[in-house]
C-alpha cells in the first residue's frame, strides 16, 4: 500500500463523497477534479486511473481495521469488550462520515473488478480472523457459550452489525447509529453468554 500525500488523501475523500451520492457513474475525472479544485491532468499526478482511486479507498479500510483491533486489545482485557468496542468505533466513524459507510457497504461498486472484490473479501476475512482468534482464546471460551461454533458466533456479530449499518444507510441515516449499535451489542452479549445448561465443548 502506497502512502498518499495530503492531496492524495483529499482526492480519496472526495471520491468517497461522489460514490456515496451518485455511485460509480458519478466518479469521473471531471467531477472529481471539480470537487477537489484542480485540473483533470493534476489528478493523474496522484492516481493512474479510477481503479487506482478505488484501490486507495479499500487500502484505507484494509490498513485501519488491524490497527483498530490492536488499539482495543491495548485498552481492554476481555475479548468481547475488545470486539464490542471495535464495532462501537466503527459505528462512531460511520456516524461522522456517512459517505464511507455508503461506499464500504455497497458491494456493487467493487464487484465489477475482480481485484477490488478480492481486496474487499480480504478485509472481511481479516476482521473475521481477528474475531475468531479472540473467541478461541482461553478468556473468550469462558466469556461465550460453547454450544455454538466460534465461526457461527463471529458471523452473528459481523452480520447483525452490518445489517444495522445497511438499515441506517438505506433509511437516509434517520436514526442514531451509535445508540442503536450499543443496544444491538447489549442484546448480542445476552445471546453470547455461556449456556450453562449445555455440556458441549468446543
């Protein structure tokens, strides 16, 4: 992943806004140059083409997710607290930058290019692997029920959180994502609590 200049970061920010408001057709060099306030040729000093810009958007997500898990690991001992606060931060970031949620959760933008869909899949797998590692740890096994496979628990967390963001986005951001996210995780913690009546072990 290449390091972007401040101008490059600005171009990525404006590209996200264009994708959020008009989808892939809106991301043209003409629209992007106007949004950034530069000439069209000036864009090519930072990115070779539209594909390069889309890759940079996903690079931002791919770089930030491991850092977020590491930050929460340094702040919380409990695996579930770590996972919950990763998602709390995601909800917070999306609330501040709704356009990013619109882009990241609109797979059609990336599905047309195999390289981009592979990168998106890699990001999802990274998140799942991090969650699975926490759930399979000794403390994670104590915190969670043992009658459901860890991968199913991870998909429950990821899927319900993703659905909440999708509802928020499609509903034109009409409800408080952070508040609803906190309520969702309160319910998830109840569902994930150890099933004391089960003798099944992982």
